[in-house]
C-alpha cells in the first residue's frame, strides 16, 4: 500500500511491538470511521532512516472482497494524507507515501491481444507496401519493354519483313516508305516535263501520283549534285 514516515518518534526500541500495536488500532479505527472497506492493517519493517525518521511499511486488507476498487483507494489515501488521522503522540508528526496498487497496475497493463495489435498492424502495413512495390516494378518493366519495342520498330522498319513470303515489292510500313525506281517513274510518267514543278539546288522536283491516288512531290537528284 505504501510507507509511513514519523518525524519525531520518542522511543528508540524498535523491537517493542506494543508501540506499533496502538498505531495499528488507531489506523483501523480511522478507516472504519470514514467508511473505508478495510478489514485489517499490518505494519512492517520499522527502521530509522538517514533523516532520523521512523519509517515503516503499511499494508491494508479489504473487507469482504478480494481487491480494493479505485474509489476505495482514493478514500484510504485521503484518510492517510489529511488531518483526519491522528497517530499516537509518541510517534510525532507523520506523512504517507503510497505505492501504485497492484490491481491498477494489472488494469493498465496491455492484454496479449493489445500487445500483438501493433505487431499485426506493422506486418499488415509492411506486406501492403511490399505488394505495392512489386506491382509498381511490374508496371515499370512492362512500360520499358513497350518503349524498347517502339524504338526497335522505328529504327528497323523492315526487321519483321520476310522476303521469302512476299512478292518482292517493298513492305508497307508506317511512317517513311521505300519506293522502287520503277514505281517513281510510273508515278511521274517517266519524269515528264509536264510534271516538273520546280528546280532545287540538287535537281528537279516532279509532281507524282501513287497507285493509291495520293499526290506526292518527288525530287530527282542531278548527276554531280
């Protein structure tokens, strides 16, 4: 329960039990007078400390139940900490320092479930974070693969052309297209002057029409340009 300190005891025989018996009776009377549910009290280990105070442990036992409740502890503490209790004169003035009651300590201790709760939360958060990281890496890898495939397609437009299966004509690809010289001649009517639309620094420019009906401009380089 706690420790009682008496500042000016008038006796030096600490082994005389009668000195403490009167104190125990006074304590029990005071508790019962103020309706504290106390059955009995016990005084333990009387010593003189370095300040010449008489120091002794106090144990208080509940009446009709296994433990004191919070209200009981407050009532007992009030009795011991106020002038409501008067010890025998030969003990002199006193003060009381209480300890944390065991029932309160057990109530404040987390249960096994509450102890494991932070661990469960930590494991769940860690697993969720790891899953997100794996998903992010997979998405990144897929995007990088597609990006690499697009780069290959742009840099090697004929990489997938199988000449053994084709007719020998140039493959049709997206973006720039390769034309044979015969196709260019046909589209410009053999570079007819009627299709000439201008002259540049490297040769003449002709108007041409593809087999699809699309009009194009074709520049024919001059020899030595």
